C-alpha cells in the first residue's frame, strides 16, 4: 500500500506546500464547532450559535468560487495574503463581539466576513498537484493523499477545538484556528515555485466552470453528498444521546471519517484499469449501500463499526470527483473549478444539518437516518444519469490492476 506514495513528495517545494496546506486547512473542521461552542458558552443560546455558524458556512460556499477565480487570474501568492488578513480580522471581530456582549447583528456580520474570506485551501493544494502531475497516474495518488489529509483534519480538528473551548477557555478554540489559518495560508502563499501559472488573458474572459456540463453534474452530486455528511454528523450526536452515551458522539463521527481515511490510502495505492467515470459511479453505489444498515442499529458500539464501513466509499468518491474536475476544466479555470466542488459540499452540509435536525426532533435519530440514505441515493441517480458528461481522457501512463 505504501509503495505508490514513495517518491510522491520528491520535487522542489512539494513538501513545503503540503505542510503549509495541512496547517492552513485545519480551521475548516474547527470554525463551525468553535463558533457554536463560543457563543453557546457565553450566551447559553444554541439557536443563535447555530445560526451564526450557518451564516459563516453559507458565506464560504458563495465566496469560494469567487476567490478561486481570483487565484486563477492573479496567482495564489498575490490573492492569499489579503484574504488571510481580512479573515483574521473577521475572526478577531467575532471573538470580541461575543466576549463584549455586543448586539447580535455584530456576530452575524463578523461571521459573514469570516465565511466570505475563508479560502478553500484544499482546492489550492490540489491545483498545485494538478500542475505537477497533470496527465500522469501520480495525480490519482496525490489526490488520494489529499483526501486522507482531509479526513485526518476532520478527525482531529473538532476534538482539538472542543478540548480547547471546554477545558481552557471558550475563546481558545477559535483563537487557535485563527493562528493555524494565518500561518498556514501565508506559508502557502510564499511557495511561489509550485503555484499554478497565471493566465490572465484566458481567465478574464473564459467563462465559469459551473457552465461546463460535467462540472455542473459533479456539483449536484456533491451537493447531495454534502447533505449526507451534514445530516449524519448531527443525527449521530442525537443517536449517541438517545443511547445514553453522548460522550461517544465524537468517537462515532471519528469512525465515519476513519473508514474514509483507510479506504483513501488503499484506493490511492492502486493503479486502475477502470475509467475515472466508472470508478466514480461505482463509488457512489457503494456509498449509498454502506449507509443502509445504520437505520437498523440501536447500539453505539455496533454503530461505530457500521459508520466505519459506511465511510469506506467517501474518499474514493472525492478522489475521482476531483480527478474528473481536473480533466474537465481548462487550466486557466482550474482553481475555480476545484472550488465549485467545495462550494457544493458546503451547501449540502448546511442543508443536511438543517434537515437532519428537524427530522431528528420529529421522528428520532434512527428514523432521521432515512434522509441521509435518501440523499446518497439521489447522488447515485444524478451521477449515473449524467455520467455521459464525465467522459474524459485517462492518464497517459499505463494502468495496471
């Protein structure tokens, strides 16, 4: 399994941008829960805390393609620093607004700034890999590695911010997220040697990737997948509480991400004869099938195992989705194209969290998982029905099974 990853990081500047990308990406799993923990601790108002976190998520989903377009047009090294500075100021304003008990609208305003200026660091890093290994089978392995990094972040980030916010200070979780963001983003901006080349003439009038049928299709599929993620996260917390094991919620969610992390390592270590389109559709089928058992489980320990297995198809789906995006969009729109996938996931998470919460309150956690399964089936239907838009040339190197 390790073999294909050997040599992946051999090259000027690769290790530096990978490390910077990891640090700069940590806040993506810390900001939302950090906002909820901060505001609920200071005001004892979960409704406001959740609404501010949702505002931040929606602002990010809207802003990510716009910042991606700026990256393509002017280069990462020029665009990242001002976004990082404004994002840090927005986070600081949110901390002060909550701490000083300022009017509620200040929380929403600062949350809006935080979301709108949060960068899709994963898209920026994947765009660099695309330049280095574009057209090669090594890109598959690189995207697999990035998917594993995402899962590591989603396992460790929420636990870290929770420990800091509950054990040290309500402010500390977001404060540490601010430091991670600022240091990581500025370090990534400093890596000029590996950034995608700027093509201002093309990006200025090249349209938008969302108008490419394949990208529009992928965005719809990942919108549905995001709804699965958002609903499973919320429903699983309620499930743990119903079972009298609320403290196990983090372990259950870590199992979901852990399954994806393991499968990502395995999936990236193989060379595939099956086409990208075929891999994508098959991964979607497995994803939906894996969610079926969780509706019938009433034990927290068994649920941990079921969620681990259900998570197995997440990384393969994300890996092939980003690989398809890299093949479908022109180089001058690459970062924006990647950002549209993140945007779709972000909107889906927001929808899933809202729907999961409403259904859990009305029907109970186990029954609410029906929504998660339904969203996964919708992703399969859309992906299979529009798979003709996903025909792309395969990597130039010979494939092996």
